[in-house]
């Protein structure tokens, strides 16, 4: 499974739990941490946890190893490290505060439209 397939799996998992404003930043050549950052948010603690749980479960079904999961209990900013893809699942209030899209503003945004509309 290549990194784009991992990104698609993560994006679909987030979308299935009604994550809002799902975007992917192509971090290739910008960050050594990962090739893609997926960023989304939920409107409540429970929704944030549901999104993170679904990402973890879908990754496991596809034999994608979750290297690290942080922030799940607090449900303000959950980070899910899948190696080539790092998912950032925010609570709505926290997303605008941290504004990763602006922090990594030089990273191109990947178009996920076709994957999420399947």
C-alpha cells in the first residue's frame, strides 16, 4: 500500500464520521515527519474521539500500523501517526487556534474530492 492509499483510507475514515473541513497537505520536501498531514475537526469531544477511533480501526483493517496516537482522552487535538501520513483531528475550537494550515502554508493542498465522493 502506497502513501496515497494510506491518505485515502484516512480521509474516508474521517469523512465517514462526518469530520468537517477535511484537507490534506502534501508535506513531501517540506517536513521530514511525514509525506502528508490530514487535518480535520469535529464539533464535540465525542465526535473527535469517534473520528480518531474510526481512523485507527480502518488503518488496522488495511494492515496500516498506527505508530502513535496522542490526545484521545482529552479530545481537543488527537494526533494519529501512521508513518507516511499524520492525521490531526481537532475539536472545532482548537483548530482555529493552532491553524496548522497557515503554519504549513507553503505545503500544497491535495485534492481529496474524488476519493471522498466515491
